[in-house]
């Protein structure tokens, strides 16, 4: 996509109340055999048509639904007027990763849920328009891309732990304030969950790296293969390494299992390990790549969130003949995005709803089946969803040679163990206020390490708020 000059004079905006412009996608039978991206994105014509559905409300309620408060009305207005570079600039005032967020954020629960058009029809496809502008920017050469303005050097140094969405958002915002920023990443590739957790067919790694490249151009320093809590403690960063403040955004990637018999059998994975092997270490290219991954013939994935969908669809692409998604509630209660559920069904994933696993059975040390009990929904629990209740004498076995457990993650205790004055919750997450401040002066935290597993954009919002709080904190210190 090349840069297109805005026409002169600007076209007059006449809102279209027509149907929402569908996102083109590759055929299911084709895409289920490879790791190329599923959604193809809008063409320029489609982006303009969808933008022109926007009413350009005087009181744009969609902005209130965005965790980073992007000026949605303005960037869509620039698309309407064919001012694409200006639209990108509006996006990047609030979001350092528009091409990423346009792909993976649950806009249907956030900005689009607040769109006025959605009250009586279909909301404007805000996320798809964000993706289109983000891709427009990435298609330009480096000189032509939008580079957020960097503030005058303040002389302060900030360490950011983790290069996931919270860390990247925090780092970008701190550079805008003029602080020197170093991001420490424990793995050999940058991007955190964007790289190791989200499959290539949903978020190409080239997109993540291109967005990170712009942060590097802004002056953010990235250091890989450094485990804060082992290589350096937080205290050592602030004393021996000379950092004036630290932001902890290392996520919550420690696997959670069900605690049922048989989970130690060969062929049983946590979704975290499975997706990391495939996404980060390119297990799908073995032996061309060095990291092998077990390719099951019949795969059962336990869970109902986006990670479960990612694992199931990944297993299908690795050549599984049958993939079963096992979830203890009904499809209506599944937390996964509707788009991901739709794509999974199209690709042949078999849904086994209202089924609760009780044991992994095996032979000679290898998994051969998943014992499950049928459930029915009772009264709502604390989450507001109807609680699953066992149906008596309904146990049955799903024949499978692979079981992938995708029921959540928890905080890794390594960093907190070496930072004893950092207050934690009973579940091991860092306690931080709404601005990211922790119990340790000069240390801030945000994202999944504070909230538990959440969305990319919520983590980014926490990173930005923490950066603003760090800036205020540094301004009040004396050197």
C-alpha cells in the first residue's frame, strides 16, 4: 500500500447507514493447512466505505470505550477525507501499536460497544479501520512512517521489565516525555505474549517486529536474554545499574493445570508451552527449525477462551485429523471472541460443550483419552455466568493422543521473590494502585502481572498510565 495524496478539495462527508463492511478472509479449507494470516484486511475502497458509515458524533462515546482513549472520531474523519498519514498520527498519539491492536483487541466489547450506530444496527468497524491505517503506516518506508515526537532529554533513566504490550506502551510513552528507556526481555525475541502467545495466522510476527522497530527508532533500547529476578534484581537495577525508576510488565505466563489424574502423561501440554514452541520457536517448521513439537492425530483442547481457540486452530494446522474443544459451560458462556469461535468452527474444530474433564488416561506413558463428565447449567456464580453442575452417570471418554490445557495462567514468582518489599496479592500478583505505583518507591507495575490474564489493550492502557505516573514521580525527585 503506497501513500496516497489526499484530494483537494476534501470530499463532503455524507454518513452511510448501510451494512457494515465485511472483512475479507481466506477460505477455511485453505487457511487451516498453513500459518498465513486468516483475515486479509480492507482495501482502500472498503476502508473508505466503512469510515463513511461513521456519524462523526459531536459527543463521540466510542472514545470512552477505548482503554487508551484514542480519538476515534478524528482518525476515522481523516480516512473519510483521504488524509491517511494524519489518521495514523492521531492513532499514534495514544497507541504505539495500531497494526497490532487492530488485529487482536476485542473492539466489540470496548469502543464498538459504545458506538451510537450499534444501538439500532451494526457499529462502525473501528478495529478494522485501525488495522487498515496501521498497515498503511507499515507499508511506507522508514522515512515515510509516522514517528511520534520524542521529548527533550530529561536525564532520567527508566528500566522496563518485559517487552509485551504493557512494557512496550510504557516505553513509548516514557520516550515521548524525554526519559531514557531500556526494555529488558527474558526471551531471545521481543514482543512478549504478542510473539510467543498469539499465532502467526492471527498476528504475523513481522507486524509485531515492525511496530517495535519504530520504538527503537524513537530511542528505546532493547536488551534480550535478561531475566530480571535472576540476572539482575529490581534493587540492582536501581542501585548498581543506575535506573531512577522501574516498570514491571512481565505478564503472567506461568501455566495452570487442572490437577486431575494423568496430566503428567506424554502428550499433555499446557497451552503456554504448546503455543510458545510453535509461535516463538517455529516448531511448525521442524526440522528446518530446531524446536520439535508433538503433532497429535486426535487433539483435545480444554478451555473456552482465546488461548484455547488459538491452541485448537494451531493443532489443526499442524496436521491433526480431529481437534476437540472441551468446555464445561455452553458456547454462550465462552469468553473467546465471537470472530475466533466462528473461524474455529469454519476450520473444522469440533465443539464439545458442557463437558468437564476428570482424568487423562493413557498407555505405556502416553495419553490415549480424556475422561469427561457431561454438565448442565445451574444458577449464576460470582462471575455472573451460570455455574456448571455434573449430570449423574454421564461420564464418557474422548479418544485422543494429545491434551492441551488452556484454562489460564498465573504470576511467575521469580521477580517478587527477589524483591521482598514488593507487596503481593494472595495469588502472587503485584499490588499496584490505579496509576501503577507499588509498595516500593520508584517501582511501578501494570498489565497481567497486576490484573491477571486480560487483553492486550488493557495491558497497554496500564503501561501508559504507569508511564505518566513515573513521569510525575521523577519530576518530584531530586537528583
